C-alpha cells in the first residue's frame, strides 16, 4: 500500500476494524478501486494505534497513505489465542518493526 501510493502519486486509505472476530479490511485508492483482505479466523486485531489519532479498540481505523510517500506511524496489536504480536509501520519508509507481546513503539 505504501509503495503503491508513492509510485502512483495517489492517496490510499487502509481500513480495519479492531475486535471484530472475522477480521476483514480494505485498501481504498482514490480512483475507487478496492482490495480486501481477511486475517485467519484465529487471529484478531486487538488495537490499532495511529499517530495523531491514538489507540482504537473498536470502530473502524483508517490509515492514510499519502501520495508523497509517507503514512502516520501506525501499530497493529494482534492476538492469536494467548500469543500477542505488535506490528509497527514506519512513517517514511513503509517498513515494519515486529515485536512479540503488546509493545508500545516510541
């Protein structure tokens, strides 16, 4: 999503719904095209933290991928049974840091 927004110079939005059992999300481009994804049934997004918006535990989280090649720092907290994983997207590179457990990236 990060690369596509930068290479096409179009804004994209990533949407997901924390705490929803059948986790499904969408990537939306400004041209109206939509790509959907679904996590395995036993994996749940417990929280999405977005710089400037804070932590979202319910509702729909929207991550803005800007055409200039950046996104707000974003962390997904995932859970599978008793296991937790934190996935942090870096704003200027679009790369990810991954930590076991519920980790706050600063």
